[in-house]
């Protein structure tokens, strides 16, 4: 997925959200706001037109409130990607269009609006030459956030090795790769003795 280059520009307000017309999914750098969350089974990267890259950990749902005409409306963002190294939180217009066929995004030099079924549900504003529109949006942080686990391929391999009763690496290779738990490269290059010193190795 490609996002606006401004996503990697330093921004002091971690709670601010910005509209990105090119992103295909919503993106956040906060792990504490997810009501539901699923970790990606394989490594996923996002990049900008400038070539910057960042790793996406997984995706889930985030509850928000949007301000329209002085009133706050409760909404839920679906399929929000968690990308720790992205500086700005991004609202994807394309994701909103995909979820709502009867929707329209209207932009002017200093403001923008998202309309769904003829009703305004989102408002954004910017200064001329200042980059992305800043959305009038605030996060509804859940009382108990969804658990977000960040494991390296090696840590994932070790975890499943222990869950499977300290089985041999040949068995790990067949089962783990078949179930898409870890990559074949990780299993092939990791020394057998490094899995667990107290287990049987091939």
C-alpha cells in the first residue's frame, strides 16, 4: 500500500488524523486504540511515493467521533492498519468509498467534506500550502484495548516450538509452513540447536 509522503513528516500531535486520498486503508501509529485487532500472518509494508517504508503489524476496528456542524457523531473505522513508525494517523477516503457506495468526497482549497447518503459525516481543514487536511475527529479509547502482539519471526518460531511440546525442527518446518505461521526461510536458516537447547534436534 502507498501513503502520502507527509505520513513520515514529524508531527507533534499524536491524536491528530489527516485525510489521505491515495491510501487504500486507514493507518494509525497508536496500539492502544483498537477495539478489535488481528496480527498479519506475514510481513506487510507500506511505502510512500518518496520510497520510505514502514512495517504494518496488523489491522482492526477503531471507534471515533467526528465533529460536523458543532455536533459529535460516533463512528467506527474498519480495517485500520497499525503501523508504529508512521508519524501521522491517516484517514483513507478510498476505504470510506469502498465501504459506502453512495458516498462523495468534496474538497476545496481550505476544507473538505465526506458525504454519505447525502449527509455530511466528516470535515477536514487545512491552510494553503500546508499539506494534508486535518480531520475534525477524536478517538474513543476502549476501556480494554485489544491485545496487539508484535513478534519477530524468530520469536514466533520459538513460541510455536514451545506450544508444540518442544518438537523437532523437521516437524516444525512442515507444520509451521503449512499453516503459514513462519516463513520457510526462517526455519531453514535458523540453527536447530537455537530453537531449544533442551529439545531433540535433527
